[in-house]
């Protein structure tokens, strides 16, 4: 079992953090996923909260498990495309030679 973060990085008491990464403790830049207690949910199924805070952005979204999975999928696919583009560039392929489809 992984140790869960003890407190919300935002200092809120309506969400139990499940996983977080503090990028800068001085500026309090972080990303966190937690399970919200339901008191502030707009949609009943959105049990999980994704928070991102940096100098340039501050977002907080309540998601269901499918939403979290979809976001992870999109990020993973983008990282794969980036690596494929880098690999093709290193091989000297033209950008048009790389075919990316859904």
C-alpha cells in the first residue's frame, strides 16, 4: 500500500489527496489527484478532483474515473506522438512521412 499525502495542497478539507507532486514548495506549484467528499460536487458521479497550480495557472476539476482515464490517455498519446516525431526527425524523415491516426 502506498502512503497517501496527509493534507490537501490547497488546504481544503473537502478532498482526500490520493497522489500529488509538489514542484516548488516556495511558490506552491503542484499537481494533485484526490477523492472529494461530495459536498462541493456539481455532478454526483465526479468523485475525483484534479488540481494543478503554478505561477501561470490555477485549475481544479472534479472528474469521474472515466474523465481521469481519458485525460491520461490524451496525455500519453501526445507524449507518444512527440517521441515518434523526434525519432522520425533523428532518422531524417520528412514530417509528411510520419502518419498519425486516431
